[in-house]
C-alpha cells in the first residue's frame, strides 16, 4: 500500500479518506509514518472524534517504530524529554 494516496487525501482535507487509507497502511505494514498520521487525525479530530489519549498512544507506537515526527509530537505534549517515551 502506498502512502502517497493517503497523503494526497490528507492535503486535500479529505480526512475520512485519509484516515481510512492510513489505517489500511498500518494494518498491512505497521508503518511508523502512517501511525503518526493516525495520531494526528485523533489529536486534531480530523475525520474522527478528537481523542488526545489515542493520539498519544499512537505516537508512542510510531516513535518506537522510528518516527521522528512522533517523537517531536510527544515532546511538544510533554515538554520534557524524560516523559516523552514512557509507557
């Protein structure tokens, strides 16, 4: 599955489509960038109800899988490096 289609849908504000496509990517590959983007959907309530706890959980998974975007998002939320990657 290619994330270009999901990114295009996201950039065109078609959040229902982009969420579905990122979810398919995560289900098929556990891709860290797709996990990050699912978290972004939840954090901002884009195509899904806003759920910051779910977003942070997804960002933790993405961070462990190597997503720098997720690490940054977690740092923004925690404001400290000591808390950013706790389980």
